[in-house]
C-alpha cells in the first residue's frame, strides 16, 4: 500500500490545503508527501560598498509511511553572499550556504537596509515563527485522523546528540576523578 491507495490520504491533503488557504505559505502536494513552504526572503540589493544576495526558505514536509501515519520533517535553507570592498579597500567575496533538517522550533527576525529596484529601504524584512506552520499543520493532521512521527534524519540527530552528550559526560567524570586523585598530568 502507498499514499495513492490509502483512503485517508485525500482527506489529509484537503485538511492541509484548507489550513493554509489565504496564508502566505505554499502547499505543495506530491504522490507521497505534502510540503508547506515559507519563502521568507529572496533579495538582491546594494549594501554599503557591496552587492548582496539573501535567500531563506523554511519547509515542513509530511511523508506518508503507512495508513494513518506520516513522518514530519522540518528543513531550512539559507543562501547568502556579498561582493564588494572591505575596510582597507580590498575586494572581497563572502558567501554562506546553510541548512538544517529535523524538527525545528524557533522564532527569528531579519531586517537589512539596502537599495534594490524599488529604491532605498529594507529589501530583507521578516519575522517568522515555526509555530505559524506547525500549529495549523498539527491540527490538520489530527483532523484527518493521522498520527505523525519523527523522520529518519531527526532520529539520527537525536541518537548522535545522545552519544556525543554521553561521551562528554564520561570524559568530564574521568577528568574530575583524575584531578581529585592527583593523577592529572601537568
């Protein structure tokens, strides 16, 4: 069985589309997934002695796993670059691409002054909370009679954090014991 043969899948798709109708967020339906996308910023503009590009997209994806079950994964992608001259009039080019996947809970804002095709102003100006997508999406999932679980990437992240945290704790205890017994070299 897949999403196309799950009798509840069309209801989930409908509930999600209704939950975000009239909102600034896009709903993209695929054969076995539903994504809610927030295009937070996509700006090219002139800054102080520079040309800048900033793009930020946040996405929550529900993927069908079994009748009445979906996995939930959040993802954020940021692209940023600047070309211009530095303080000593040396040409410079900097850039950053970042992303994260798993479950994300955050509130962020960003405001950048610059000049774009509309003139001087704030070409990047937004406030966003992941709850703006998570709350209505969770309600839509529940109304459709579905349960959501963690995506594989989220589970791997939790395990890695637990292993790393456990290793740090053991190392801290070993150092404390060595220091207490006077066996710490140095």
